[in-house]
C-alpha cells in the first residue's frame, strides 16, 4: 500500500520526525488531503488522543506481522 492509498480509519505508523518520540507510533487515519502546494497531507489520531498531520511519506501501513 502506498501512502496515496491511505483511507480514513486505516491503521498506520507515524514517523519519529513527526511525533518527536523515540519510536514510530500507531495511529488511525482521520483525514487525507490533496494539498495543491505540497501533495498528500495525512492527519491521524494517535492512541493517546493526540492528532498529528504531515506529508504522506511520514506514514506507513501497519503490517500484519506488526499486529500479531
């Protein structure tokens, strides 16, 4: 799944560059915007209730292996 394929309610991992945490964290896609100036922008809601928004390359799909 490429970043441009994210849909609302998809589970994703959020890059440390976005959260300023030591590890990538899990979150749920809240919104996907096609910004005419910067491209795809994804807004997610993390499990701790914090919203993060950034360029699509800062997110990746949660793999099935990760969920097991």
